C-alpha cells in the first residue's frame, strides 16, 4: 500500500476497487494498493499503472506523483479462501474479522454488519449457506 500525493490526483469521493484499490484523499494523501507481487522493484511500477489508469478514467492532466509512505504486510486466508467473521470460541464476547486478503476494502463493511447482527442477536444480512461458510 502506498500513500501518494498529487494536486489533481484521485479526486474521488468513494473508494475504487478494481485491480487493486484507491482510497479518497485524507490529509492530501491517497492510499492505493493491493498487489500480489513480492518484488520491491514492482511497487513503483504498480503505483504508476494505477495513477495512469486514474488519469485515463477521470481525465486528470498531471500524471506526476510523490510517494509519501509505503506499507506492506502478509495476506492471510482461511483454507476455503473465504473471510472469517465469527465469535472466538475460547473467549467471552470477542469476535474476529479476518482473512480478507486483497478484498478487505470491499468485505470489511459487510462483515462488520454481520458481526454486529450476531452481537445484537438480529437477523443476518445473508443466506444460511454463506453464513455457515463464514464460520459465524
């Protein structure tokens, strides 16, 4: 994930999620990311591709950017590659959301709704089959 700045860059109001993600500006910095590459040399090229895609879609003129910050971490997943949203069996009233992989920006709000429904003992916003797959 990279924090980047540019005066015209990514003047979006909502996160974009396709071949990675772009988050709207916070304090003048956009965060972009989600790559499966493990080479440090790839990072700048990956950022440049996302900047060029943004300019092609939104017609921004200035394609220069400055990298403000970089962050990377490990992706974890469950055996079935589905995210986990469940109560931790050994703990009292502690729930877990994890294994979101590169789709955390998309999955997190929905999974938070699921966990919130479980905590409040409300109807789940999904079918029983998916409910079972998510280990809830």
